[in-house]
C-alpha cells in the first residue's frame, strides 16, 4: 500500500457528536482514489464506477490527521480496482475497495493505454 495523501479533520468537517461526518470521509476517499487511479494508469480521464462496502472502523476526531493508502491494484481492459485505507497513527479508521473506469473526451468507456 502506498501513501497517496493526508487530510486533517477540521471544525467544519465534524458533526454534533464531534466526529468526522461520514459524507466528508467519502468525499476525501473519492478525491484521493481519483488521484491514485490517474497516477497508476496515466490516463487523463478516469471516473468513479463504484466503491465496495465502506467500513468506518473508528471515529475521526477534530485535529486527527488521516493518511490514505492505496494499493493491491488490478488493471483491466478499461478499469482499475484497488484497495484504499484511511489510517490515524497507523491504525485503520476506514477501508473500502474502489473501481475507476477510463473514459474518452465524450465520456465513453475506453481501453486503458498500456504503453
């Protein structure tokens, strides 16, 4: 697994229980997953197809820095599938698997350039 990015939980990110809103975590995960998909395939246009089960293992609190790791990539004809984990102090707080698809300038699925 490779460190892709980090995010700090700020006051604007938390809810009434003083935990990171799950929706904010999902926003972070989608952005970081897109970065990883682009970096790994070198494709200009990758779009989110799906995320598998989203597991929130521990709450994220104000001031926590979540490090996001991606890996275990499988590149298919037009898509990439990989795992993503969010960690605080090396302890997993979030985990899922992402699938992104390469698209052309018109938004149509295309083959990933393997060169």
